[in-house]
RNA sequence: GGAGAGAUGGCUGAGUGGUCGAAAGCGCUCCCCUGCUAAGGGAGUAUACGUUGAUAGCGUAUCGAGGGUUCGAAUCCCUCUCUCUCCGCCA
């Protein structure tokens, strides 16, 4: 959520900054609703003040043994008036609040203009796509013969967009998770955390998935408003919802492996083949809570931490600075890491590293106290470090050999009992 | 699943209808005192919103959440959530 002071400031400036993100601010509505709110609140509070004064007088009169009937008569109609004003205020305030909650975060100055991924700015490329002496298969064809990646059985068990992994592929996925966690804990100084995979609506509101993106979530209990997590970002960041952290304890750096559940509403035709876009996938997530002045540096560092994983796996990738139109709702700035997929002859997203500044912190009231000062909102950041399912796909496709075997990246070999090759077919 | 207890400020913990935003202690901040030992004394110490030039004043709200009774609710009533204890069950 944006600072409410913004809506009392220069609305034109605010509107033009939001336009970069493809959001059309209804400035006229905002300013009239804000005026209404102010008037209603002032009137309501004046009546409350009057009531408090009268009640106090009645109390004092009673204590002295004086008659209170005349005083009671004075306030006879006050209750009704107050109730009416209160109702008016609450109606106006909740309407205004509802609108404010749908306004996205402001993009940073250095976010490129643009409407979609074609306008993202390339920052750097790492590694060279491998030149194959044969026609490389995609991960589906590569694993088809051995049956280690089974979409049909998964559809029988559940529905489409799920997968069953067997044998060495299941082990490879587990190895990847273990490897990523170890690197972030041991080399990058993150604290490993384990969290609930089912969260309440307050948590989803805190990180910005609700109320606007309810259709993307798997709600598993309507009555209690419980949801499967779309990413570990939600439970991990919300650990500090409604908390005031001692400034000396920042930065907080946490890493968490979790399954992620996404309904993928509105993406029916996209990436229907293979493991690229699933309803359930594994991810290792990096989350940082930092002092506001540190968030720019933290964003660069966190991105480097995600990049380190791809570098150690020796997977070619590039880094792009998302343009305004491609930025997520809560993000002020996002770097995507895109890994090379030989079968598609293109780079595909494998990690998204974002600085949310105080946007999420305001929604969840995550604050810090430095010295004797007042509590102030901290900054939150997160990034995939990295998406496990897509990393698995990238390894299969980039490490495949002419005979249908897949070489094991050397950093993963210790996690696979020293194995150097995976046999994809018998 | 059964029975019971509870939820108050950074923490501990009083407060059962009226000058209560809330005693006291701890912690923290500032000041003072004291050359003799982790001492003593004083002052201050919640958050949000509104008003304002103002982190000054003033107003409003907040004692788990929501609703109700009342001129007036931390205190009474209802619903919900969570925590704890005992029993049962169970990875």
C-alpha cells in the first residue's frame, strides 16, 4: 500500500508515475473520496467529543450526588446522531480504503518504460549457450522413454499441470533443493526457516496477493479463509507482520524451501507442455528485511545470490530489469534471471528478485526502531534462489548428451552419491 | 474429540461500569548525587488518524477480534480467534 500522505499530495505526479506501470489512477475519484472522508471523520469525532464530555459530566454529578436527569435529557438524541455519522464515515472510509488497496506500488526511477517483456532492459549475460552436435530434445521428450517424468499419471491423480517424478529425477530435484539451501546458508549468510504452507488471508494481504489476485490462489477452506501458499515469500515475510524489530537486528536474511501452489488462472494456453508452468512446484526463496537506506544494495546482493546458483550449476543465463508494464503489483523494481533453454532457443524466467521498498511493510505493519526514534517501516525484498522445477528442466536440457544420458553438474554430484550421469532411458 | 483457565503498554502484572491511555515493578532514555565497590534520588518513556507551520498543543480511536447493553465499557452480555492445563486420539 502507498503512504496515505501521497493522496493528499500531488495527484498528477502520482498518476504519471503509476502510468509507467500501466495503472490508470482515478485522481478525481480519489480526491473527492478523500474530501468526503475528511468531512465525515471530522463530524463524527466532534460528536464523539461531545458525548465524552457529557458522559464525564454525568459521572461527576453522580459522584457529588447531584441530579443527573437534566444532563441525560441533554444527550438524549446524541446517540442517534453519532450512529448516523459513524455509519457515514465507515462507508466512505472503507470505500476509499478498498480503492487504495488496489493501487500498485510505485516503480523506481530506473525502471524502463514499456508494456511487456519485450521492453525489459538486458543488464548482463552470463555463460555461452552450448552448441549441440545433435538436435537437443526438450525435457519432455528427453524423459519420455524412461517414464521418470509422468504427466499422464499426475493428471489421473489430480488434474493437468501436475507432474510425477520418479527415480533419479525425483532425487535430482531433492539434490537441487539441498544444494541451493546449503549455498545460501553457508556462503550467503541466510537463516534457513521452515514455515506453514497454508496461510490465512491476513498473510496474503500483507505481501499483496490479496485482495486483487484472489483468483490466482488455491483457497482450501472458504469458511476459515485459508489458502495454499503461492510462494514461501508469503509466510516468511509475514513472520514479521505487526512486529517492531530492533534496528540493530537488521538486516534479516532468510531462506526457505517450499512447494508453491498457483491456480494459473488466465494462463490456460501458455506453457501447457512440460514442467514450465505447473499448479505445484518447488522453490527455494530468499527473503530480506532491511533498513530503508540499505534496500538498493540488498537488492543487488540478493540478485547476486540467486545468480551464484546458476553459475555454480554452469547454466547460461541473462539478467533483465523488468519494464514498468511487466512489474508485479507490489514491486518497485525487479530483476529477472532467465536461464537458457536449448529446446526453445530462448531464455526463460527462473528467478525474480524484487525490492518492495515499504509497500509490503506498510500493508503488514512491519517496522523497525532505531535508537529512541519512532518506529518506522522497514523495506522488504525477495527473490527465487531459484525455482527448482525450472532448474531441473534447465539441467536436463542443457546437460543432455547424444545417447540420451544427462551429465550431472559437478556441484550436484556430492548430493547424488557421486553420480556423474543420469540415464533417461533404458 | 471431552473438561477447565486465560488474552491488558517493550516485558511482568493490577484494575470488574464513570476524571483509566490505563497502578506498580522491570527495562529503556535524560538529569542529579556519591571516589569505594553490579548503590541512591528525580523526570520521562504506546500507536494510529485528524487539526496545525510544528515529532508543540488540542480532538478521536485502540486493553485478542467483531457485535450488543448503557449517557458512559479494559470492566456486563453474545459470537469468533488464539494460548495454556488435564484426559482421549495420533504422524
